[in-house]
């Protein structure tokens, strides 16, 4: 089975990351799942949520094995289960509602108490004023209401009088403004009960209680015997888990009965942990529930599982996976589980067979992709478990794709001829109702025509240099245009036709250069005012609300001349005239202005999945739209998009997966409609 393992990777020893998984834990879980015969893909969720969604859509996993805690807010543990639910991907563990409920200690206590489980008396504080009228018995313990891993729990958390309580509560509310819980402190010991759904039917999955045993050195000089933040996170080697807990049989049975009640009342799924305090007189008090308990090596759930016949880590994780499989009705992929087989991804491309050189006459296939680039894209798609079907964009493409039986198409094809050539492959795919990556045919045709794109973007309120388009070279030059100007073909990419002499300084040079372009490329020439400011390119990924990656600046040396431009020659190989700075070193205001232009241009042109927007500053430092490339190059380590992605810590495989995710989502929507119609 293909499993996506979502997790937060612990990168530091800070309290903020106390609940995250260490690299050792991640590797142990992955190794155990792999031993069980699963293909496991690591999905670290610390980056933007859009990246996690894109990766999951690209992976199209059978199941998500989730330990992700989230990072911020009272609903953080619910965030990723909520995403899984929206994406329709089965996952291990409790749903978003239960994760929200169990992270709230006070609300959890109320639910459990209503079902007859004894709990300490407590009060939730949102401000120091909430202490008025407090009638709790001292000592009390003060702790954050919405934290785990004993965050905020220290020896100082336990106070014995009203004055100390006010001081502690006030200090803790500053650290944890979402809410602080004050509850009567139960003297005794910490006992925990693990739960694995479907294991040990006689006890409804409730495992034998365990207790934490502290080394003598760990308790020396400590008044209160509690499993606090220091012991859990900084002195873990001084804590052992003893299973079964040293309790009379009747007390163990009572603990297990209370744990079963708590699990059922709260609606936990697959696995969990219920924590109690047991007094010296063996009175039992419920403390909290963890819907995402630790699965680190040596965790109590493994020791308790061993007494239920689960001899090792693999057995425990297999029980968790099996529970999720039952809940979601998952059967092996070979039996067309969930109606989805391994995706057949058509790969539409144009292969470069004529190597472009310094002579501009060799630029015929400069926009096409070299075999090494095609191999890199194929490899990235295949790494997600998909089958790649090559579909070179030749004249016979419509016939090939019609019989290729592909689910989606990853499209980087430039087309062969005409000003709508980039739209030809998307148009065929739309005719055949095959989802594909990238913008649709209308956008592809529009963006290839630089003049039309400028009109659309300008009408959307985006600044762009003034321009004139020559069909014959004899058109009138508007009197409000100022020199110098830059002349280029209206419907070419990869800087075809843009040479150092493309910057003209008077009308004679303008007309001569325009006529040369019209003759050579058999299309109109676009002449726009030369902007003297800095040049940037911006990559965007997504759909309606794209993610804007940090801008990259094209830096020109003095050798680039007085009027530097990003020419055809600069894109062939590294040269002294040009270098790239990704991310660009710019202030926040300019970054916001550039991103605003990029977003507006994307929206005006109705781009989708991926695009690159070229922007240049005018003499007053204002960003101007130059053009949009909805089929940006994908050569690893060379293409602008790849350089930008690298600077944003998006590796090549992830970049391809994020581009592909939109098409996979559209494929799923199409399949869902077809299934509903068939029903």
C-alpha cells in the first residue's frame, strides 16, 4: 500500500517543537511501515499548507499515516486531519473534531466527567480576573489548556496559596494567552493507559496501564512527583515506563474501564492515550487524553502492546493501519481499491534535436526541451508511483493520446507552429476530456501573444510599458512613445529574436529592426519603451489563489552595456554579463509591489498550476508587467523556475509534484462525477 507519512520534524530543542517527531522517530516509523510491505513517502508539514496539499494530491496515497501536530493555534492538531477529509484521503487517527476536542483539556474533562469518570475540579482562566471566587482546594497545578508534551508544566506549576496562584496564573497567561487551566493537584503518581482500536476485543482496545518510574537522581530535590517538561524532554533517559503499573488488580481494571469510557465518549479512532493520576490510597482521577500519542522508540504504547501480543513496533503500527483500513473500507490497490489504479500520466513535450547556438538562425527549437530535461521530469513523475506514457507533440499527437488510455497529462509541449501553438495540446486534451497540467488553451494562446497579454493586464490595472505593434513595419509610431525602445517578436519565447541590438534609439532603427523580425519570424513585431530599472522574474504555483515564490533578480554587469536586456544569448549558457540572485535582495515594500503585480497578472490572464511573470522597474522604481510564461522551463539547476524553487527550498521532485497536483485533483473531480452519474 502507498502510505504518505505526514509529520512535523523536530529541528531544535525549543519548547515550540517539543511535540514534534525527532529524526530517529520518523526513521523508526518509516522503517517499520516499510517492513510491513508498504511504500512510504515522507511528507514533512512544516512548510506552507499549500505545499502539503499539493504533495498529497500528487502522491495520491492509499492512506495517510499521520503524526503531524500542527504549529499554531487551539485547533492545530485538527488542521491536517481536516485537510485529509477535504481531499478525500483516508488517514490514521482521530478526525478534526476529536483532535480539536482533546487538545482542549477543560472541555475534555467536562465530557469525560459527564460520563461518570472522576476528574479533579478545575477552572479555565482567560484572564487573571477569572480567579475571583475560585473555590479549589490547594495545592493546585497551573498549566496551559491547549498544549501537550508537558509544555508549561514545571515544579513551579504547583502552588499552595492564593498569592502564589495569582502570580503564577498571570505569568502563564502571558506565555499561553489562549487559556490556562487551574486544577486541584492530585498527589500520587502518573499512570497512562494506551488504546489501540481493534486490539484485545475483550477490553475494546484498552491496553494494560503503565506508569512512569523516575530514577532517584531525577527526583532528588524535587518536591512534586510529576512527569513534567524537564523529565519528558530534557531528562528522558531518567524515566522508565513500567508495564503493568504496580497497582492492585482491581485498580488496574477500574483504570481500564475509565479509559474505555473516555475513548468512547470522546470518539477517538485507531489509537490514543488516556492519562490519570492515582493517589496513594488508589483513588483514580482522569487528567487528559492524547489523540496523537508519541510513537517514538520506547513509548509506552509499545510496551503495553507487547502484553496484548503485539511483540514489536511493526505489530503496533500494523494495528493502527488495519484500524484505518477497516474504517475507510480500504482493500488492496490491485483490487481497484477506492476505484483508483496507479495513474497513467501522459507526458506531452517537444524534444530538442537542433542545438541552439550563437547564430540566431539556430533558434528553431530553442523552446523545446533537451533529453536530459525530459528524463528529469519523467523520473520525478515516476517517483510518485505513476506510470509515464510519452506523447511527443507531433502532428499525430491527437491520434496517439486518443488511444493512450492516460488519466492525466503532464504538459510542457510548446507546439509546432502558429501564434496559438502553445494552445494546441491543451485544446486537443480538452476535446478528449483528459485533465492536464498548466493553463488551458485560451490562456496559452493569450499569453503567447505579448500584445494581447499586455492589453488584458493593463485593463486589469497593472502597469506595463507603452508599446506599438508592427504588422508591416510601416505603421505610424505614436507620438507619445519615447526612445530607447526594445523590439521583439510578438509570439515567441526563450528570448527568441531578442538580441543586444534589439534596443533601438530612433525611428529608423525601430522600423529596420521591426521589418527584420517580421520577415524572419513571419509574425508581427512588438516595440515597447525600454525601462531602465531592475529586472525580476516571479514564479507562481497553484490555482485560484496561487503561491508566489520569492522573486529572482536578473543582475547585469557593466559588460551588458548601457541598456542591459535579458537576451537570447544569455539563455544559452552562463555568461559574464548576467547572473541571478534568488531570492532577490529587496525590501519588503518592493517585494509586496512585485508580488501584487504578479498576482494581478496571473488572475487577469487566468493562469493555472504554474507560470512565471517577468517584471521590470521603470525609472521611478515602479514594477511593470513585461510578459507571462505559462510553460516555464524545467531544466534542473538552470531554468529560472528551478532556480527560484531551489531558493524557496522546493526540491525538483516536489516542484513537479506541485505542478501535477492540480491535474490530479481535476481528474478526481471528473471521476467522482462519472461515478455519481453511473450510480
